[in-house]
């Protein structure tokens, strides 16, 4: 049985040189890894605190709705860019892009931003597992019970894998495109 989605993944088999199977699987896993955290944060837009306990109740504002939804959409869009490191549109700019459409993308134009983004994600999310285990002195918001904390951990811990997985993709991209 084949799972169908609302919109298909970008074609990843049309690159100039073959993409390693592990890189294709990694690129497909990245958006799925951050999806739980994107979905977990949506109730916060409507002032549902997901079991979090605050010392002082924060006032809800209307702008929280577009902020939370925008953050989730932006996170998924950035994760979706990992496909560019294993697909043709990461080697040749799509024709619909003004000025650059149809031109080859210099390898470093993809490698440098992807590597810097991966290192930034590692710096941002690597303290999270330690914080959930109360190691390292990083303060966390309290939860009303262990089930809420477990849900928060299950939704947010995959974010700590985003950076390392993304860091592997520019390496595969570099190996595939070196010598161009």
C-alpha cells in the first residue's frame, strides 16, 4: 500500500550525479522530525497551555495566533529546503525563479548556508535533551503532571536531531558535486 499525501515530495532522482540513498532518506526525514513540535505548539495560539505551569499567568494577545502558525509554517518550510540538497532544484535553479531560473547553482551557494544553518540548529537545540533531564542548569517551564511533560518531550526532542541530520546533507551534496 502506498501512502499518498496532499502534495508529493520533490523529485529526488533527477540529479546530475546519483544521490546516496541515506541522503535521500535523511532529507525526507527532516520535515517529519519537526512536525510533532509544529503541531504541539498550535494550541498555544489559542491560550491553551498544554499543562505548563507559570508563576504568573501571561496575558493572551491576538497576535499570538499568526505568530504561532507562522512559526510552524516557517519551520516546516525551512525543513523542506533540505530536499534541495538531494534534488535537481538544488543544482539548477527552477525556471520560474526570476533572473536565476535555469542556471546552475554554485555548490558553495548551497553548502555554506546549509552548513551554517545546521550548526545554528545544533547550537539552538542541543541543550534541550539535557534540560529535560535537568542536567546543565537550564531552566524549564514546569508541567502540571508527568504526562504533559512526556508529551512535550516527545514533541520537542526530535528537534535536537534536526541540526545533525541537516549537517550530513551538505556533506553528501559536496561529495556529489565536487569537481564541478
